[in-house]
C-alpha cells in the first residue's frame, strides 16, 4: 500500500480527516509521482463495451448535452472534441485499479465505493456540478482544468440529462497533470474540462440517503415481524357513521403496531448486508471444476487465500458480512474472519488454526468465486 503521507502531500490521514474531510478542498501536487494510466485507452474502451460494466458517454455541443448509457460498442472519433466516456467500478475488473482504490482504506470499507475512470477528448467534461459524496480526482493522463466554488446556490438547469449547475461561479482554478490529485467535499461545486486528451481517475465514496436506508430497512425487517392474533370487536355497537373508521379499531391496531421494536442488532445485521451487497452489475464467476473440500483445504493451507476483487466483506461485533449475506460467529472464528476482511487475504500460517466450519464456508465461497487461492 502506498504511503499515505505521500498521498496527501506530507500530511497524515488523521490531519486530512480533521482539517479537510467534509470541510474544504485539498489540492495535492504529485500525490503519486510519476503516475501513469493503469489501463490503456483501448483497454478502457473494451471495458465500456461490456454489458457487465457500467458506462456512460457524454457529448456537448454549445449548451446542449447528450448522455448515452452503455454498453458502448461505438464511440465518437478520437479527433472529435468535447466528448467524455465514464467507466464505473474499474476496480472490479483490474487488479491494479483495485490496488489503487485500496490505498484509501484509511477510511472504512463501508464508505468506500469505487474507482471510476473518465476519458475525455479536448474540451470534454460533464459540466459544472456537485456530488453528494466525497471524491478524490487523480489525474492519470494529459491535463484537466478544474474550477471549484463553495457557492451555496446549487440550483440545476431544467431539462438536462445531467445535473448541470445553472449559476456556476468559479472561485479557484487548477490545472492538474499526471500524479496530481484534488479532493472535493460533498456539495462543493466543481467543473473539470480536458485540456487535450486526458484520463482522470475518481475515487468515490458511498453516502446513502436516510430515506433510501429507511425503506430498505423496513423491507429487510418485513420477514421478521411477528404480530400474532387477529382484530376482533365483540363489544361492537350500532354506528351512526358507517364510513368513519371506529376509534377502537384505530386504538387496537396502534397498540399492536407499537409492539414492533427494532434493536441495534437488527440494524447492525441490516446495515452489514446492505453495505456488502454487490451492485446489480456485479457478477461472480463460479469455479467450473472446483477442488474437493479436502483438496481445497490442502491447497489453501499451502498457498493461502484472498478475497475476489468483487467481494465486499465487513464485520461488526459477532456478525460477519460477505456479499450481502451475514452470519454470527464465535470469538476464535471472528478473529480469523476479521483478519481476512481487513487484510483481504490470509496466508498459510493464518489458516493453520481455522475451524472446520470456517474451512467449509471458505470452500463454498471458493466455489462461488468469492475467494481465490493465492
């Protein structure tokens, strides 16, 4: 992993979080000295053409914007100016991109989202906008001019396929070259325009809306609700207002619904499964001819194991979460599984004392493509 002191221009991650995170932008010249693109232009184009990769094509003509969603089998000519291709989740498909994303693991995996690569011809961009999450913008190839603003007016242009700010007023301007990086906090207006052909890597973070979390939590808890019995009113009397909901009915149902109580354990399990759930575009490749459990155990204890690039693994207390699934474990198993989640690999020494339950789980994950033999 890269030294974080270099990544932030000589300041520690703790100082960065205290002084900049969620607060103000930070420009780091040569955050990664000598940085070069991890994927060639053609390799990026090939990714954008795949149906298991999320991509977009954005073209601008004067004040008119057009956006097409991938797969992008055909792109505009390279000599045509003012177009941009965005490829999400490149870390899911390339080891070097995954390694780069993991350099930001001084922040929790629960917040880390993905590595997006933006390819643009001269003048290309996505217009002045703001994001609802933190983002690091690392220049990989060519130059990009960034204008940023702390403006409070975040109103958008109506009728656009993109969220374009209607009244962007730049306060600062920087030209980033390969290895330079710009941190932008949430809701901070910014506009990046390619100076010639360029590639920019965006490290983004998850910031789910509470409404989204609330709706998902209620769906998650639906199968756990246990309210036995059925409404009855043996003392019912004649009504003069048949269309009015009776007060006793409302009171009784209120009492029953108020019996539902959500514990922190409920929310922990929900959140772990929710945050580790792979995106809809993520597919795992099961092993065609898997080793038997005994052969797998032998190979794992000789070579070690590692999580697939696509695997998300989290934990909290006695609960362990992997790719949207959860289970409770004992103390010894928790230590081993927490190490796997934190390090994303286990060497042969770490596996020597694995319980049979854990080894069986590992074999199942190996068959599903969630983990690999190192």
